[in-house]
């Protein structure tokens, strides 16, 4: 619990009144902690995701935080507990720091005790804020350490223990899940892994669609086989089969109508942090946008705005994981790996639906 006193959330600018009202109407959990809504007729203040019935717009005033609301004479809502959002996010941030600093697997009870919460309550809180359970976050982190160790250690066995695994069996299971291939295949540039690929035309240019036997591993604009070979120089590349052709057609349809969404199997590599960011991206409703700060806050890491931007840039599945829905805090487009013109076109298509 001593780490809790050293962690402070990074301040985020308060949205304008129209954006605040829209967040309340949507009960947008990602905006919790950015401001509170004060209701003149009841004298209470709430967080944006409050499940209570919405008051009339003319009865609401928006203030930056609970301190300002109490100073104005309002009291906290007993349904949504707006004062707790800061404490909850500090607890998740402290837990993440504890996990990252500890090589040995942590029991839920020890982690919850470290941040001062009951285990079952903290388990729900951590998953709500990050999209992952504490155990899943820790496994993803170990898998990322394993990936780094495989590139440096002299053998697979040495890499396993260097990454903090107590036994090879868990390492091999994590490798299949998080790296998309066996340990030896990852260490040797994808040797032994079959990747099928093809390009397909779209109104935004050629789209590369590639998949392992588990699912899509790359969707990108303007790339081809040479780009895949740079990523996996020793993989076995083969032309598309019937299954990949079908997936490619659905990807092409998604480019034309990104608001439609698509339930397609995926096989992407990423750290626990990246996985949480990508899950938050897929949770953004079509036609809506979020800032990089919103995405960082949504996974319980409000300080990690720049890292959230980097994770968006590391997205391997264009359109399917909709990183085009993320803008800068000032509303400008920001970056996009496949060109701002495509980003703006995708956003415009979603708004028309």
C-alpha cells in the first residue's frame, strides 16, 4: 500500500460542455475521472458512466472534479460513487507497477492486499479498467519478456528461465497464445510456420491480408509479400487458400463499411499493455472517436498517453482493430500508419452509416 501514496494520475483537460453531455448520454466509462456532472435539481454530482436516469440538459453543470463539485455545494451520488474513480485507477496503476516489478507469479490475494482491496472486488475492478484479469496481464507480460529473451539468450531453455518461468510447459503454452507460434519458430524468424497471404483491391488501395493457421496476422494497406518476409524471414509463405480468400473478401467489405464490424479469427502478437489497448480500440462504437488519453484512461493507465499512441501504431490489423477512431486531444487526426487520407476516409464512412 505504500506505493499508493507515490502514484498520481496525470491531469487531463476537461472536455467542453457538449462533449461532457454526450459522454453522460452514452454513459461513457472512458470519461470517468475527466469531469463530473452536477444536477441542480437534486444537488448531487455523478461520474459520466452513472446508471441513474438522465436529468434534463438545462439542469446539469459540468465541473472538473469532485473537489470542485463539493466546493460548489453538491454531494456525491450514492449510486455511482464518483469519488472512488480516482482511488480505483490509482490502485490498478499500483498493481500494474507491482506486477511489472515482480518476476515471480503473484497470487490475487497478495496483489489485492498490496493495493488495499478485497481480492474478488479487485479482480472485477482490474478487469473493468484494463480489459484483462491480473493473471492474464501477468502472463502477457511474461510472454513479452520471453520474446525479448529469445532474441538474446543462447538457447530456448535459457530464455524460458530468464523470462521468469518456473517450468518450460507454461512458457510453451504462453508462446502459442501470445507469440502465435512455437518458441523455436519465434527465435528463428518464424521457421516452420505457414503464412498464407494475398492482396485484394479496395477503394482505399490494395489491402494485404495474411493469416497463420490460427487467424489473421496482418491486414495492411500498400504492403505485399516482401513486407511479410521482413517480419518473418524464415516462415513458409504460400498463396491464399479458400479460407483466406473468404476472409479477404470480408476484410474488403469492412474497408468499404468499417461501421459494420467483422467477427474474424486473429493471431496477433502483443504485450499485455498492447492487448489491453487493442481491446479498448475494439470497444469504441462505430462513428465515435476517442483521444489517446481516453484510451490510456480506459485501461487504467492515464499516465501512459504516449505509450497508448505507440500501441495504436503497432496495430497489425488495420480497420479490424479500429485505431483510426483515435484522435489527438485537440480533435486533430494525429497519426495513422497507413496514411491520414485513409484514416479520414474511414471515419467519414462510419459517420454516414
